[in-house]
């Protein structure tokens, strides 16, 4: 009697949590949908972009989502290529996450373009001296590859399929993963190179940037996979706990490597406190948006997760730490994009001519409500896409029998 | 082909902003944006002050990072050496704006394409000077063909010391500055 009463309370809690999440999604979809409509009907005029801050929240969101995709993909591809048996059960899940987060990034960059309908020109008239042209080509190849890997992976788990065909499918997936690793490294590091090659922007013009983007992609992507495995894995058995422990350890190492790179990036110009790069570093650390670095990124995205991951092996707490890293990594992306644009290259430009109604050359930026609205819409779109695909393709999660093989 | 350049003789600039107004009118530049501007900077401490008036525009570089960064070829270096934009090929990715060290570009509001100084190429084709040059009452802005030794720009650059903006950027600008040499920076 008591057991059934506890079970009924548990079910009621689950139902009310599901209703709350559903209501939040509907709210996000409505707000975001209105943002999409505004963008499609009236362009980007309600943004806070200017001639001097041409890239803002949407570009930061694009590199954030594409980083999640590349990181999740690399985790799956490395598992296939190096035959890491213990991670094999999460491969399809990681691939599907990569396939869902990339369209979210492409949606954001699509809205950032002044003429999305002309994007095909990059394919039919490629200018390969442009890093952006390379990006588009790499993304296209990567998306095709992820879909092909998912399809082969889907085929290999179909019931009644003969073992020889399954072996062939798995071999093909492995070949695609071998091709995919340099491709994903190319586009994850390449996004960093897109910024780093802009010599006019001192904050970005660093050889460390492509590496920083790649490690950031691995860190945030692994964090996302870990959080999803913690939250949505069907069987909460010993194998799942072992898997979570391993993912937690991997994530801890990645956070530390990423933090060391960040330390190098900030410490080098700050040591003697001279040079214009130092001024930009000061802007990130002590400027008007200091809290983005100190509170959102360093506290919630680095220190708290490190403490949680180092202190406990609880799968739930590991999941919470991973979710914190995955979500707050957006602050890292914002701090990479915005400071690169806030300083005029030419002395005195911020004080130059203002017209009779007071318009000036503006070097300040804070995302407008409309920009946040569109970002919320992209998140709602991604959540909906994820919700649909895991119902259409439940095989992304291994069945309990397969799950219990983990670690054996 | 001619080698068009502009010389900004800062000794003659009086800061009247007629160039800015003429450019806006001639090229239908949107209100909140500029194809050219005059930057006023004051250096030193009272009573030892020095004011600089510096006209700025697209430098029509010989090694233009905007062109290298354009993924569709919408930004291009034309045969006469000026840097131009094909509006119909621009996807509005803003890579050229981020790449330009001279902050010379903007996105045309409501139209979504990148825009900037064309050196009034439509006027040059008609045998006229760019609007900012034609209107400059102090003859501070001078336009011409550097390959013609008789041109005003060739003569000015042979007579006076000139410099370019941000030479360290390696862009090889085609806009040259002749500065007042009265006091050091």
C-alpha cells in the first residue's frame, strides 16, 4: 500500500514536471516564432548591430551550436575509429545530437545573413581564398556525412538483418568516421580560423584561436552528450553508472585543458599590462559585461562543474555539472565574438562626426530583445527537433540488453 | 589602365564636412551611415594642444582583405584598381566589414548588402571627379591617376612627404595623407 502510494506520488511528480517543461517549450516557441516572423518580414533592423559591430549574439550562437555539433560528432567518430567499446552505446545518440545542433547553428547564421536566398552562390561561385567559403563547403560535406552515418547505423540495428550485412554496415560507418574526424576538426578549428585570419581584429588574430575553438567544441559537445545521457538514458543500471563516471572523467579533463588554453590567452597580454590586446582583455575581465566571464563562465561553467565532477561519481550530479558546462559555454562564445569588435582600429573614430540628429559611429553593443527572441526560437526549434527524432528513431538509445553489456 | 588614387592634404582641411554632405547626397548614403567621414582628434594637454582633422574613406587597397574574405566574389578589385561591390552577389555575411581595418563598410539598412565608397566610379566614367573632391573648398582632397606624372596627385606626392593609414596592416592603400609637420605626435 505504502509502496503504491510512493509510486503514485513519483508518477504525479513526473507528470507535473513534463507539463511544466511542455509549457515552457510552448512559451519559448511562441516568443521565438514571433522573432522569426519579425526577422523574415522586417529584416534585422531591430537588432543592435551597427557598422562597427556587425556580428553579435547570433554569430556567437552559431559558433556555440556548431561547436556542440562538432564536439558530439568527434566523440562518436573517435569511438568508432578507435573501437572504444565502453563508449559504443552512446555513439548513435552523439551522432543524432550532432545532427540536431548543427541546423540550430545554421539557422542562427542564416538569420544573420543579409541575403540568405543568395547563400547558394557560395556553392556555385566559391572563392576558396575566403575562409567563409571553406566553412560552407565543409559544413555541407559534414552534414551529408553525419546523415550517411546515421542511416548506416540505423540499418545495422534493424531486426532480422543478417549478421554479415550488419558487419559491413559497421565497417562503412567506421570508414565514414575516419573521413569525418579531419572534416570535423577542419570545420571546428576552421571557425576559429575564420576569426583568427581577420588580421584587422587584434583580439581574434591569434594562432591559438583555431585550437581554442576545437577544444571548446570537444568540451561543450562532450558536456552536452553527458548531460543527455544522464537525463534521458532508458536504463539506470550499473552499466549506465560506469558510463556516466567515464564521461564525467573525460569532461573534467577537457574542462581543465580548455581552461589552461584560456589562461594562456588572458595571462600573456596581462602579465606586463601593456599593449592594446591587454586593453581588450581588460574589457572582457573588468568591462561592463564582467559578469559574463566571472559569474556565468568561470563560476558556473568551470569552478562549480570541476568541484562537482572531482568530488562525486553520482550520475545525476555528473549530469548537472555537464549541463552547466554545456549551457554556460555560450558565455565563452560571446566573449570571443564581441570584444573583437568593440575597439576602432583607427584612432579617434569613436569621436568622429555625428550627424544633425545625433547619430554617431557606435562602438557599443548589447543584444536587443529581438535578438534574444530569435535565439530562443532556435533553441525551441532544436528541442522540438530532438523530441521528434528520438521518437522517430528510438534506436538511438540501446535497449536494456545492449546497455548491460557496457563495460564487460 | 589608369591608377586612381586619392591624396588627402591635411594641411588644407578646414573641417567643413562638405565632403561628407556631398558624398551622402551623391550616393544616397543612409542617414546613420557614412562612406566618408572627418575624424577630429585632439592631442596633448592644455595649453599645448594639437588638433588633427583626418578625412577617411575606403582606401581601395591593392591588397584588400575585404576581397579576400568575400565568400562569393561580390567584393572585387576592378581593372582600374578601385575596390567595388556587386550588390546582387552579396550575401550580407559581413565578413568584409569585420576584415576591413579602416572601418569603411556598412550593411545598407533594409537592403542587406554591404556598401562603401566607390570612389564615385560613376562620376569618374563621365570624366568628373568624385563628389567629395569636387566639393572640397580647401582642395584638401585631390584625385587623379598616379601613372600620369603630370597629374596633381603625382606632383603632390613627389613634393611632400606622404603616409598611409595603418601601413602595418599590409593592405597597400591607395589613399595617401600629407600631414602638417608643425609638431610631433
